[in-house]
C-alpha cells in the first residue's frame, strides 16, 4: 500500500498477491484461489469525487463452466466495491 503515491496528495495505490506460508498450507477443500495480482489506484478529482482504477487477475483453481465462474467472481467484486464505497461515505 502506498499513500500519496508518487508525491500526489491523497492518491493511493494498493497491490495484493498470494504467498505461500507454512501456517496456511494449500487445501483441496475448500479450494483457495491464488491472486496473481490485484491492484487498485484511487485519485481524487475534487472534495467529493475520485477516480478508481481496479484490476484483478486470479486463478480460482476450479474446472467449472465459464458462466458459473463469471457469476461467483462478479459477486465478490461487487461486494468489494460496495464495501469500498461504504468506507468512502457513499
């Protein structure tokens, strides 16, 4: 997480990726997805608005129909955006 990213006041860059840790070994059930990269960049426009850039690449480690994966993946993204907006006071 970088606050005031590249010297720009109130800009934020966050980046997440999965790691291996002996206290939390990989499991077969439930399957744990691996985040290759998840990043968000927030840049204020004015006192009441901002731009948000978001990217996410992950391996769900499942062999399933694309339509099922799109539904489950989009539900998680929607939940994240709603919580993000709530924290921003919207």
